[in-house]
C-alpha cells in the first residue's frame, strides 16, 4: 500500500505530495513549499512518518510547483527529476515568479531528465512516467499501476483542466494527452491533481465539461 501525504502550499494552494511505501522510502512530488512555516510542515510530515526521501520529482516546471524543490534537495540531499522540455520554465522561474509576486531566490538544478524515461522508483514502488504535454511541453503524469493511483499535475483537475494560455501551452495537446493517455487508464483510477481535490477518471468522463464536450463531439481538439 502506498501512502500519500497531501500538503497544499503557497498562495496558489499547490498540492505537494509525499508518496511513500512500507519500506519508508518516499518521493516528494511538486514541492511547492514557500515559507519557513511550509518548509517545517513538509519536514515534520516526513520526520513524523519516519520517511526517507530519495528524489524530488515534478509533473512540470511551473513556478508554483518548484518553489520548494531547492529546499528538498538541500535538506534531504536528493536529486531533482523533471522532463527536459520544461527546463526553460525552471530557468525562467525568477522572472516568471516575479509576475505573481513570488521571490524565487534559487533555481533548482535538474539532475534527472524524465524525457525518455518510462518510470521512476522508490522502495518497492514503481511510478510510470506518462508524457502529457499541453499545459506545458514537458508535463508528465505519474502512475502507480497496482493501486491505480495517478498524479496528474496541472493536466487534469476535478471537473476542470489546466490552463493552456501560458508559454508553451496548447489546448489541442492537453486534450489529446487527457483523452489518449489518461482516460484509457480506466474509470476506477483515482487521481491526485496539482490543485484542488482528488477525483477518479470515471467521474471526469461524466462531469468534466472540457472532457465531456470533446467526447460528445461538441468541440474538436
Ligand atoms: Zn502549472
């Protein structure tokens, strides 16, 4: 059984996930901790649960998702994994962040390129890496096949989808990613998005207006 800690951080209420298994190893997905208080909340969660982080991994490179990555790297001595096509977003995070009032002091170095990598592992757990471009060019989802748990980042939300009007975004691509790569994983798959509450793929095929209008042929993508 994998265990998922959900920690909404920073003014964008970005969901940082600490995913662990029975071995005590864990990964931190989309570390968005921004204040000392949030840094402490993340560290306390990890310490209280007796976990050992092995990697910081990201669904994409937007500033609200990387604010805490450098802290995680420094505190736990772990590498950072990101799809290379989102490297430009991490590198421009100080300028991009300033537009939203974030003071990005340090840009985390990317040690592991998820481009062309089919999975990442920790403990006895395998997370499949699924390239889901559209919100950003290098966006990926992480999928734990045995328990059917999916981390969708900002591609798919409960009853919504990610923005495609930001640099590198593309509506047609995000819909293709959702319809061809995420929906086929199956109705029973539970997903944890980058913002807001969890949902299931089945729920989205019925109630997500962006998905439903394409499935019904009302909108072309
Ligand atoms: Zn984003």
